[in-house]
């Protein structure tokens, strides 16, 4: 190895995704959810306990009714959220995390903590990159 090369290894090592001989690990299923703007905030709101639809809507400031419905349906389809409908007039709908959803929310919480801790370092790196002389 050269003096400028640093040997960086992750523990545990990640296997490359997308290689022809690599089994589908399901990462795209998770990235699809994480790539959606409202998923993390919805998981955070539900991580404190079951919530009624209107409670979620008020808590997720700026979300449209259509986007909230889509987000909840996608999370329900993936097995992260349970939807309970009470046979009242009008129907009362409550959402809560499943055990899989709680596990997902725990992992997402780690990412949120890391992003808070790393925000200034990332912004400094971006500023250094943006201000370097162009070649």
C-alpha cells in the first residue's frame, strides 16, 4: 500500500449489493421507505405509541392528507404499521408500530442521532469542497 492509501474496513464488513452472485439482501425495500420524505417523521410519531389519524396529521406539520395516507399505507404494506378501525360513526382509525416497525424505528433513530452529531462536520466538508479551486 502507498503512503497516501488508507486501509478502511467496516466491522462487520458489508457485502456489495447488486453483484450477480450476491443474494438480494432487501436493502432496496428499506431505501424505498427511507427515501420518502415523511417516513422517518411518521415512525418517530408512532414510536411513542398508537396515534389516531388526526393526531398524526396535526403532529406532521406540512404533510398533505394524500401524502399521509400514502405513507401510512406503504408502512402498513411493509409490515411496519398496524391500522385499527373502530366501528364508530364516523369510524375512528388508529395506527401503531408492529414489532418489525419498532425495530425499524430503532434503527432509524440511530441514523437520526448520527446525523445530528455529524451535521456540522458534513457542512464543513461541503463548504471545503465548494470553496476549493476548480481545475
